[in-house]
C-alpha cells in the first residue's frame, strides 16, 4: 500500500498547519468544561450526544455541497469516514475505560504516544519514514510530555490494565490520523468528515447497552454538549479532514501535541490548578519540538 503524494504550495501547507493548531487549541480548551459536566452525565451518554449532535451540524453544513456531488463520491467518502470513525470511537472508549484503572497523568502521557506511533506505523505501512527534522521534533515533544506528567508517572511506575488499554487507545488515535490522511488525498472532504462522526455516534449508541444513560440536565452539561458538539467535534474534525489533504499525518500528530499544553493553561486559568516547574518545562519542550519542524519545514507531500 502506498500513500499518494500531493504537491502543495508553501502557503497551503501553512494554512493547513494553522488549521490543525486551531483544532488542538479547541480540544485543549474543552477539558475543564467536560470534566465539570461529567459529574452530571455518564461518559458514554455524553459521547453519544456529542457525536449525534455534531453529525446533525455537519449534515446541515454540507447539504449544499452534497447536492453538487455524484452519489459515488458521497458513498466512497462516507465509507472512508466510517473506517476513520471506528478508530476514533475506539480511541475514546479505550481511553475512558483505561482511566478507571490508571492515573490521569499516566493516561495523558500514554495517550500522547500516538505522536510517536503515527510515523512508525506510517513507515511500516506506507514505507514513508519521517524526515530528520520531524524525528527531532517528535523526540523533543515526547520528552516534553514525559516531563509534564513526571510527578504522576513517578508514583505510578507499574504497568496495569488501565495502562495497557490506554496504549491501545494511543494506537487507535494514530490509526485514525493515518486513515484520515490516507482518504483525504482520495475522497471529498464533506462526506469523509461526516462519515467518521456518524460512525462514532452509531457505535456510541450501541455502547449505551453496557452503561445505562444517566444525566442531570444542568447548565454545565448543556454548555459542554454545545461546545464539544459544535466546535470540538463538528468544526474541529471538518477542519482536520480538510487540513490533512495538505500536510502529512506525522506533522498533524506533532501539531496536536499542543493540546495538552493548552489544556494545562486553561486548567490553571479557569480550573485553579497549580502551575508547576514540570508543566512549564514540559510545555516549553513541546512547543520547541513543534517549532523545530514548523519554522523550517520541508515541502509537505
């Protein structure tokens, strides 16, 4: 299997990378809101409502575009999106279940390993290893994640089933990035973006048989659903799907390392969490890793 090569201008690549940075900022800024909401709603029910509402938003947004497409284009895009949606849903579910058995710090670090797994899987499947700058950036950013989560890792050095589930979660998120990158080169953005969110919504609905829905319709729940469905899901995944047409999955994963940095900043600002030396040094390393690639990047394939 080979991944198609798409030659794009420097301006298009920068626009794509900027869009991905916006996605990471959106995701990172919702952690505090979601955490507060989960006190009043069960996790699987929240995910189901989030993906279902986002599906409706994307369907309404893309309806004019669908009317101009051939049915074959829509069908192929939805099919590719369904495969990406399966990996996306697996990532969320494995991460959620894993959190029951491991610490938040371990979960954050192990989930972040998808940044390392993306280039490794890409090299194995597509036979396209990352460049020297990308390897250096990934290494520095990974070191930053280790430093950010070091206090928690020091007190939880043993590997348990929660850690194993979270490692599987990282692999699922890596496969999601690679799948979106693969199909975004071949299919239309609209059905590809919609297909993955609809698939995740359907699978989340089936998963409710294992965790009966529980909800108190508080202001926190309504706010979290609105923000995550519209911005962190519909808008974010539409942007990601479009942007991956013009950049590599490896660069996408590296840019997404911004997410824990933003999450930490918001948690300190709004959540009242303490800003530690580990957090400052780790965040600085993550930013340095990203900038090492972005400030002098090779032409994106």
